[in-house]
């Protein structure tokens, strides 16, 4: 039991909990941040998972939404040690035969690699890219009357398509379709599902608008910078204190939880009204992930030359292959050829590994709660586009979907997104409520990725939750 009184207590020191705590502290409130683990960071932790001298990102690795976040951009995080490192090429999508599609900062340069789809690619994104600053504000906000309705309306029409449908409708070449499918597959949705195209559009735009950087020395640097800034405002952080009941919290007028509905049900128990409890119980969690971290004796030998100029690669082949793999996951099957998101941070950040050595990080989607070991299938996909990769492996660390839930209870069933983010749970996240961050309990709020705008390392869920607290406080 922690006895000191505070204006606000925030439970959970992931990016959203940190953002909520900072927003409240900026308003002059006394704030205590309580983290169950021994280290802060949530999805932005880094650790020595393999050999000494190799630093691996435990969850998130590449941060387009972090560098795009209006809230993060408003903070002096560079003064507290955060440095973004940008690859020359934001993303590469290898294809069979040694070919690849590369996303360059320039729309036109990217289009030049798409043959007859060059002009279509530019047309797809040009207007949205000009509106990026306006769009990013509305896309990373709770549902409300948009500040910039015309740009959002132009974005919203194609975003309502399925990723498969929009790719086939707009592009003619297999390369352009494959590229879009890989972008959209970050959604963890069935790519035949309406609304899945939105993720492909946002991530593609972010590559051109802000880039896909890594945090120097590891994603932990993001959490450390946020925490240091919070403490500079007078905030206090306690780690290693797992909260299991509301009565374990110190006296505070406001209590914010960077947790998902399942954890709130356990902590708040019968204090929650029955109707609200039922709504939280019906909240849906999506597929899990299986992740591999490698310590490597050298760089990955990609057949495509641009593979050496990027930190992020999408490994899945064609649109049809990626759609099939994601469909299998939603059907409870483990794909033989999974869609793999791979990060090779050490290519642009030498602080991650001893001189001449490298790290790599990859995951694929698996059915919710899976125990399946997907390492072999992931490595086969890497070998497909980088023959000889396995010969570079010095050590390996794996974590299953169930392992992720053990690591962080917020990753229910291995769902790192904090719950399915389809059209239904876009409008009711976590429940259909005018203020999605508030609960029926006086002074109790949710501020996790289970609230708008959803998953990703951007801190906007916590920031918006805290602002809703401040508005009610007057």
C-alpha cells in the first residue's frame, strides 16, 4: 500500500501511461506513475535477449507513429536523450527472383520502381501527403467532429475498402499490390475485411511524410526520455508494484489505467456497474504474434540490394500470399508461409551490436493464444529472400503469443494491439461511450491502446485520456 496522496495516479508506464502522466503534470498536478514491472516502457522496452553486447527491442522497433505523434513532437524529448535514426530507404518489400519494391521518401522515386503503376502510386498518395499535418491530427484523435473535415473525408472513402479490394482496384502490377498488402497487414486484420485499407494508407503516407526511424540504442530510449521529462515536471515513478485492486492505490482524485478491459475488470471487480462490466467482457482481442530475435555474425545477405539500405522489410511475397496468410490466422490456422515483419536496427544503429555483428527482429501473426513455435517458418521466409541467412545466426531468442501475455498481461492472447481494431471497435473502443476514456466509477479512467486512437507507439491514447480528465476537473 502506497500512502502518500496525489492529485492523480497513473497505473502502467507504457508510452500511453507516460503520456497521460506528463499531460497531467504539465497542468500542475501532482502525479504518481506506478509500474508493475521492474522497468518502465511497456511496448518500448529493450533488453539483452541473446548474447552479451547485443541489444534487442522486446516489442516495438520501428516508429513512424512515434515521430509523427503530435504529442511527442510537442515535447523536448531530444533534451532527455531521445535520438531518432532514419534509414536511407524507409521500407523494402522483397519479391522472388531477387527483385524488391522500395519505398523512398519521394513519391516519384517510389513510383519509378512500380513500372506501369508509377503514376497511379503518386495519385494514390499525393493529395493525402499534402494534407499530412492536418490528417495526422484527426487520425490520432478520438472520434469527434474533425478539425479538418475535407482532408479526412478524402482519406476516409478509400480507407473504408478492404486492403485486398483497394489494392486490386487501384493497382495493376503485382509489385504495387504486394507493397500495399504488406503495409495493411500491420493492422492484424483479415485483409478482405472492410476498413483494413486504412492501415495501408496511413503507414504508406507516414513513410513519405516522416520516415520510419529507430530510436538510437533501443526503443527503451523512448520510455526513458518520456520518464525523464515527466520527473523534470515533478512527477514520481514507482516500479515493481503490481496493482491488483483499486484499494492498493494511494488516495487520489483521479486514477488512470494504461491497461486493457480485461485487467480493469480484475482490478475494479464488482465496483463496476453490471452493464458496463458486460460491455467490457464483450471487448474483442485479436490474433497474437510470434517473435524471433537474432544475434548475427554479419548483415543479412539480401538478394535485393536495397535490403542493405533499410531497417524494415516486409516478407510475404505477393498480395495473394499475404491475404491468404492473414486469412489463415483469423481461421485459427498457423500459416506455412507467414507474413513476416522484419527489423534490422543495427544496419543504421551500430550501438545495437558489437563491431561487425548485427541484430535482427521479426514477428508473424498467429491465432489468439497460440503456443506454436513459428521460428522455422519465419526463418524460411527470410532465407527465401536472403539465402545463407541461417549461416549468420549466432544465437536466437523466441517468444510465443502465450509468452507475450505472460510477459505483459496487456497483451491478451499475444495481441500487441490492445484489442481488435476493426470498424466496430474503432467506434466502440473499448465501449460505445461519449467519453471513451471515462468509466462509470468516479475518477477512474482508461488510457491504454484499448481507447482511441488505438495501437501504436504514439502516446495519443494517454494524452487524450488525460485531457478528458482535465476538462472534467475544470
